[in-house]
C-alpha cells in the first residue's frame, strides 16, 4: 500500500480521535483521558479505519457507499461529529480548514460523476 494512503489513514484516525476527545471533554467532563464509552468508540473507529479497503479513493466515511460501522456505533459517531465538527475550528483550526477544503473538492467530484 502506498505511503500516501497510509498518511491519509493516519490523518483520519488522528482527526476522529481528536473529535471524540473534544466530545468527551465537553459532554462527559473528562480531563485528558476518554471515558469508557468514548474509548470504546475511539477504538472501534480506529479499527474500522485500519480495515477500510476504500481509503485510497474516499474522502470521508460519510461519503462512502459502504457503511461498515454497526448501526449503534454509526449513530454514536454521528453524534460526536455533529457536536465536535463546528467546534474544531476553535480547537484545531488547521485540521478544520483542511476538512472544509476536502469536503468542497469531494462535493465537486461527486457532482461531476453524477453528470457522466
């Protein structure tokens, strides 16, 4: 597997871990470590990223045609993303801006594919 794909995978894992950490700190009032529930979600998200066969071509899990998360974990990660996403600009601004740029590029790419 190419180093580009591995870098992308590592970045995705780092991002999801930061978002879960932010969620846990704000919602569960933890300091420095995740509560048991959030740690389980983080471990699950990292495992799913490690096993993702579409890493080379996808941008974000939400855009993937195959949703590999179990329904309960998918709902939990959605809740984390809805909460943490808007707050990332204050806590991790570079990562947040990169995400917006990649989202816009992906939206244009998907629109082009839809026109073909």
